C-alpha cells in the first residue's frame, strides 16, 4: 500500500482552505474589526436587545455608509460578512414574519455587497457565516466542547440559539477526519491503491457516525418551541419564501430586488463532499437545488466538492473490482450517510413539523407558521429530505453479498 505523504495532504489543505483538525471551520475567528467599523460591531454585539426593543431599524437608518476598503485579510472580511449578515437578518425580520423589510438600506447594502464580492459569497447570512465562522472559546486555554464555546453574534432565542449554532459547528468539526479520508480516497484512486481507498472509506464512515452522535446534542441544548417560534425566522432568506415573494431590494446596489436563500444544512460543504466522493446522484430538482447551494459556500470549499465530483466514479470502480472488503467498506459508508440523513429527518420533524402543526391550531399563529413546509434555504422541506435520503440508499451496492447488516434507519436518541 502506498502512503499519502504529508506534503500532498498539506497542499490539499492549503488549496481548499481546510485543516486536519477543524475541517471547514474558520480557525480562531476574529471578534473585533478596526475602529472605523465600530458601528457595525456595536449593532451586531447588541443585536438581540435591539431586535426585542424594536430599535435596530432606526439605528441602521442613522448609520453612515462605510466602505470596507480598510479590511485587509480574510479573517477581517469574514467577521465583517458575519456582522453585516446578522444585522441584515435582524433588520429584515425585526417585526416578525408579517412585516418583513422590503428594502435593505444603503448603509447596510453597499458595504455588505462589497465585502461579499471580495469573499466570493452572496450578501446574505450563510451557513458558512453562522456556523463555521461564528464561534469563540470562553476559556481560550480550554477544549472545544459545548460548555466552553460561545457565539460571536446571536439572535433572540437564548440558550437555544447558542445550542443550535454550536452543535451544528461541532457536527462540522466531527466531519474533519472524514474530509481527510475523502482526500485519501481521491489520491488512492489515482494510483489504484485498493487498500488506500478502503482505509479512507473507513475514516469517512467513522466520521459520519461521529457526526450523527454529535447531532444528538441538539436535543439537550435546543428547545423545539424556541427554535421554531423565534430563531428560525432570523435565518430565513428571500428566495422561494412566501413572506418575501418579491425578494429584497439592496439600496444603492441594484435597481432590481435580489432573491437569495437563507442559511441551510444543504450549504454544508462536508455533506456535499461525501456525496461527491460516494458518487451519490440526486434527482434532477434536488440535485439542482444542492448545486445552487454551492453558491453559498466559500469558493475554496466549493472547489473541493467539484474536484471530487470531476474524478472517475468511485462506485463504478468498486462495481468493477473483485474486492468484497472494498465493497463492504463502501456500503458501510453509504449506510452511515443514510443514517445521518435519516436522523436529520427525525430532527426536522421534532423541531419544525411538530411545533408548526401545534401552532397551526392556535388562533394567534406564531412566527414561522408560514414556513412550515419550507426549509430556510427555500426547499420543500420534507420532500427534499426524504428525497436525498432515498437517493443515498440507492447508491448501496446490493447485487453482491457485501451489504452491511446494521440498521440504517435507527432513530434512537
């Protein structure tokens, strides 16, 4: 067996802006911008209070138009994108679902657009912002575990808001070893190294199982009512959204409104990387949606997905190979992916569908009711999740005696 050397892996880490320990997470995000942009930081740091007191929009209207030309490095731009994203979501949804803003004022829209252009991201709060780049350690010398982690910026929702974003981040961190495994598989395929492919797949499988176990922390730290009734509205976008059917006008940027999707797990680079690695082909509409979600990922992360997608099919290679061990390793990996997606489906039923159905029966319909059947990215929620789960199952190689026996539909908490 050939061993992939450190230089090769490090070249991949550099090219795709990832790390062995943190995966796609932004390492050590900044928490302060240069003084020239203090007004952004003041609003973002006090966002929850300003939304609850209905003062945010008024303060945004008083803001000067600041040009982000003094922001020099990637981490400064990332923090600016995060801050402007949180302020923008707060501004649009300050009055709840029934009175969203139709126009993003120039003082927000212009710098947000300019920062977004430099990062290669859209001017809306993305999954990469709110999950991958929105964290800090309470004790800098302590470990990255949920009790020692906090958000840089937050929405109303208290501990449930913190729990939602931090657990999502820890799930992404659990993906890091799987991303390394995916790179190992990619390089092993080039040299027809069957043992290397198998070892890489084992790493991906272990990572997927760890992601599911980490996901279970959501039940200890996020209240379904708080998530559905308070937090969910603030991560909703303005594409395929019945509350903003005409999109959002970015004043000073465009004379036509923009239609942009809110942050969504479909924007997770890790999940799409594993799909690409395993040659999982989603149906036309679902596949088109997932491909569009790549526009909301940092460009280097998107490049990794496209690099994995462009190489010869791993599934076809395994079908043409006589190794039952390799087939078993592949099927175990696909099964772990099905299990993770099934668990996501279960979580959506608990956190969105259930609370939504209870709210529908209430005369005073709560925030988020109109979004019951929509994901925050704009997808048809349950149809989309069931669809990706089913197409993942179809990737299993079942015409040979190598299908793993574990139950891939376990919902045990």
